[in-house]
C-alpha cells in the first residue's frame, strides 16, 4: 500500500472523518472497514481485491487468523467470552 494512502487514512481517522462513513465487516477479522476514505482509492480498502489471486488472500487471511487464535489461547482464561468471540474466524 502506498504510504500516501496510509497517511490519508490515519489523517481521516484522527480528524473523525470516518465516524459516519459506511463500513463493511471483514468476514475473517470482523473489523468495520470503511467503504470510502478521501484521497484513497476504494479498491485499496478491500484487501482481497488488491490480490491478483483472491483465493491466495483467503488462505493467507485464514492462516493469520489461526495464528492469532493460537497465540490468544494463553490469555483466553482471563477474558470474557465476548472478547474471545470478537476474535478472527477461521471457519
């Protein structure tokens, strides 16, 4: 991702410009991803769309989610079920 796009997203977030924009939930990580950010092309906001092989993105996202779940196991007995449920999904 171009540094200019990252900067535009950070500026928008800090200025509160993303507080009321429409979002789409990421199916693996559950994050609310804005559908538009000023000065950022829309396709950059959908990570899967930036990969030449979307199936490879799916595999990488699932692998990363699995790594997160594995690492989080060390904390699972100290957090509410709602926190665990908010984590990434591999199903």
